[in-house]
């Protein structure tokens, strides 16, 4: 039978305290992880850094020119606004304006704006630091205003471009050279003093409107509004929900379930006796372990009736491992009499033997119900009942025989039954020769292969021997 269930019971029975500790720890771990995943709110503090605009200020130019000469395209008095180019002949005077305002949460600023016309001759050559050949600055307008957030300072100025060009030509004539590049621009400087968004302010801003004079045109190179802003860094702390990971969500309940079910099962098994292992079952497990460990020292063979009958001394060992040690010491093989679950070592007129403990499949409470009967799907209910009755009867007989006589006495009895037929004696003699020959060899592999030519007996030992004797007698008769 498969002793896997019995071994599980034995391990659980011998280490019940360790199993309980492991299961309790598993329950504790499961409770901790389950509570951490579902029983409380997991939060963490996240810090975000944002940039906040506290104020903005805007400086912007606007310009226009009025037509003074009637043409097919433009009428007299028509105003040309914010164009990139104006015609000097029909609109020689450029009227400009400057606007300043700001936005903030709070504040009050005193703004003083002054606009100046700057004309200069810049030296050619592309030096990193440009040098002026000559330069003139002409103040045009100056305005002062106290501004609250959202209020506007507005300033106007004007310049006759044709007259300005003549003045530049006169300067070049006076200097006797036109070297350099002429640059013309309107420059507005704004001086600010006060508070803005709760912060003191004392600063100057400069805004420029370039002007280029050509033969018949003058161009205004307006770049649009100039916006400046003040910023501050704002740190914000926020509590964020943290979802549990899959290990906590699924591992915790699973560990709790396994621990609780394991404790309940262990308690029920101990209370009902399902996990208790008897001394007979412990002996059977020890025997099975020895049988697997010392398999290379054991040879299955037919029952050596003659050798057992002629033996003067019999010694029973308490374990299969002890019998294997004797076989090693005496340079013999261990013979397994399979139908009796008996093991022999033949050393001259001394027989060392070990009677293996037996355990029916019904004894293992952890084996599946279909494994206890060891049946196939084709067996009927009658066959199952018959098989179970035979197992119970064999178990009872084995227990009765074990109480009445030792295994060696049973072997002696079997040898006596086999000596009644002539063919059985011949077969016993052949077995004696085989066993003696095998026991005298030291090479384990050759002995093992020689003694493997054996068969197993039937369910009942005495019936099998009698049947064997009859078959041998008929065989001898046929040969004669």
C-alpha cells in the first residue's frame, strides 16, 4: 500500500507542537495582513511643489499716423493705426502712446514714466561691444501716477519723422561723414515705488519702440506687449489614499484561511484519533524506510525449505537494518521470502531472520476510500465485499499466528510441509545450492542477478507449498 498518508500522520503526530506554532503564526500573519489591507485606511503624505504667480505687469506701445495729403488710396484726415510701415509723404508725423498696468492681490505703486527719443550712429564692424559715433537723446513726455492693481498709466508722444530725417542729415553734414548705422528708437523708462502683493517694490522698467527711416517709408518695429511676472514657490502637503498591494489583498486572507482550517483539522484529528499513530504503524514505517534504504542488499528468492529445515540455530533481529548488518558482516545476501514478508540470512547452520510488520490499507485513515480497497473501476460490489472479507480474514489469521508462534516456527512448519514430496526435496536442494552459491560470493551485482529468478507464492502459504509439490511430482513423472 502507499504509506504516504501514514507518513503525513506520523509527522503531524510527532511534531504536533511545531505544527500548532506554525499554524498559529500563520493565523496571526493572516490577521495582520488582512487588517492592514481591509481594516484600516492606508494614507501617505505627498508634498507637491507648485509655482504661483503673485503679480504681473505689462508695458505696451501703440502708434498711429494721420494722412495730410489726399490720395486715391487714402483720404485726408484718415488715421493709420499700428501699421508696420507708414508713408513719409502723406503721413509724416507719428503719434505714439505707452500704457502700463499691473495685477496683484493687493498693493499701491507710484509709477513715473518718461519717454525719450534716442538717435545714434553705431560703428560698423560687428564688435561685441558696439560703439557710438554720435548720439542724441530728446525727452518727449513725462507722466506720474499712483496705481492700484488693475489701474493703468497712459502716456502719449509724437514725432515728425520727415523733420527728424533732415536733422540727421544736418548732423552728418556738420560732421562731414555718414559713417556708421543710424538707429532711432523711442525709450520709455518706468520707475516704480510702493508695495505689491504685500512685498515692497522699488525698481525701474525700460521699454523700447524701434523706428527705421527709409527713403519713402518709416517702419515701426513693435514687438508687442512686454509682460513681466512675479512667482513664488508653494509647497502643499496632501494625504493620499494608498491601495494595498496584491500580496496583502490576497495573501492575508489566504494565510488566515489556511491557518484556521489547519488548526481545526489538527484539533479534530487529535480528538477523533485520526492523526494518532500506533506502535505497529511506527514499526511499519521504520521497516519501509529500511527496505528502501537497503534495497541493493536484498534479493527476492523462493523459500529455501531445506536450509531452514536443516538449520540448528535461528536468531531473530528486531529490525531489517540489523539483519542487513549481519549479512554484511557474514558476507551473505538478505533473502526476501515475499509471500511471508520475511527476510532471511543463511550462514551455515544458523538462520538469521526478520519478520516484517504488516499493515493493511484500511489502517491508514488518511488514504482515499478507493485506495483502501485497491480496486479498479471494473470490479463489482460483490468483488469489493469479497476482497474486504479476505483482507480482514488474512489480518486476523496473521495476528493469531503471530501470537501462537514465531516467524521461524512458521518457516519450519512450511519446510516440513514441503519435504513430503520428492520433487519438493529436489527443488529444496536446488534452492540450497543456489543460496549457498550466492552467499559465498562477494560481488553484490552478480548475486543479485542470479537470485532474481524467483516467483512469489500465493495467498495461502500451505496451499501454495502443497500445490508446488504436486506440480513438481507431475513434472518428474512426465520427465520419466
